[in-house]
C-alpha cells in the first residue's frame, strides 16, 4: 500500500505541476497576444419561443494562439481575470461586437440585440462607461441594441459600484442579463436591488429538465418569479426537442443552444440567419 501511495502522490504531483506550468505559459502568451491576429468573436443566435423568431446574438470569444492553437474561454478567461488582462480584452470584445451589430442591424434593417459578456472586474474599472459611450458614438448604434451579460459571482462584492454601473447602463437604454442564473453564487437579492432585464437560466438546470422533477420545478419557479417582476427569461444550452417542449410549456420567453445553432463565425451566422431576410 505504501508503494501505491507513493505512486499516487507522484502522479498527483506531475498532474499539478503540468497544470501550474500550462497556466503560467498561458499567462505569458496572453500578455503578449496580438488580439487582432489571435482573437475572434463567434456568434450564437437567440430565439423567442414558441415563435422561433431570431431576437439576439451572443458574442463568444475565441483565442487561436499562435503557439498553442485553440484555447477555450472557459480556460483563459479566468486567467485573464486573475492577471488583469480582462480589462483590455473586454475592450477589444466590446468594440468588435458593437461594430458587428452596427453593421448587421443597419445592413438588414433589424433591431437585434448583441449580448456581450462582461466580467465583474471590468465593471469595476473606472473607464468602463467612458469606453461604452465612446464606442456607441463611434459606431453610431442604439444602446438598446446591446445586452450586457453579467455572471453573478464572488467578484460582485462591491455592490455600490455595481449598482452605479447597472443604473448607468439602464439609463442609456442597454439591457442587462444575469448569466448562469440558478447556479453558483446566484442570489435573489440582485434582481431586487438591480434593474435587471433578463435572467439566463443556467445550462445545468436545462440539461435534465425533462427527466429530473426538481430541476423542472426550479426552472418553473424562476420563470414565474421573473414574470412577476416583468423580467424576461432565456434558457441556455438547449440541445434537444424535449427540452424545448418543456420550456415552451413552462412559459420561458427565449432559448439559445446547440438545438438551434452552435456559436458561428460572423460570415456563417450572416449567411444562415440574416441574408435570408433580404428579399
Ligand atoms: P457563457 O457566457 O455561459 O456562454 C455559454 C457557453 O455555452 C459558451 O461556451 C457556448 O459555446 C456554450 N453553449 C451554448 N449552447 C450550448 C449547448 O447547447 N450545449 C453546450 N454543451 N454548450 C453550449 P464558450 O464559448 O466556450 O464560453 C465559455 C464561457 O467563457 C462563457 O460562458 C463566458 O463565461 C466566458 N466568455 C466567453 N466569451 C467571453 C467574453 O468575451 N468575455 C468574458 N468576460 N467572458 C467570456
Ligand atoms: Ca453569457
Ligand atoms: Ca451562461
């Protein structure tokens, strides 16, 4: 047993040091990354239910590192948050997403909302609203075309700053969605304190909505609560018809997920969902 313990310990050690080393490498690469060369936004459409009308698009960041290839945001965003690069990255994302929705809504005469993911850390940076305003001006868009997606998490501890930012965004007419609602740090007090427009019901709750009674009851309660407060609900990670059926049944407003579409490069989303509207 002793030998085995030792082996397991050695294995665990290698595993840890590989992880630490990878993280260290990504930190260095992130710091010197050329965003224009290595970053790209993918876009995932959002639909109303039961109508199935395209109502919005979420921008999702992709990093094609010259050295390491494709790295998922689930891996590099937390690192970027930790080392502070998220503020600059977020600026790049915001400009790119705003430029894109300006182009699409004008070219196709639409009023789609562009969902932009924002880390709480970005909101806390003093420059945020200034940047927001200057992009809106530069690309001449309606703030109503933007939906700011914020994940409830521990970084949301500076509540007075958060409240100011939410109010500033709402005053301009942008909408605010709470991402991953119903998991993790999820706290009902946010929807009471802040002027929130939409709850994004987290994928783990949607996964088993057909087979798991409690998950279905939780989603039902979220939808009812939101309705009572005049807040919209969108389900994320919808992959199957039976999930969609359940959500329609519960009165959820909107859906997003692989059932309709994966996140797509701009050209593909445009070809499939926008150019068809042109007579
Ligand atoms: P998120 O905001 O919750 O985004 C949804 C994630 O679920 C995306 O992963 C999307 O590709 C994936 N997804 C959508 N529909 C389905 C489905 O039906 N099935 C499955 N299995 N997955 C689905 P992605 O693109 O890897 O992004 C992961 C996370 O990284 C995002 O989670 C978000 O928290 C963060 N992120 C992505 N882009 C940005 C960004 O520009 N800024 C910030 N701050 N965070 C970002
Ligand atoms: Ca999101
Ligand atoms: Ca989410």
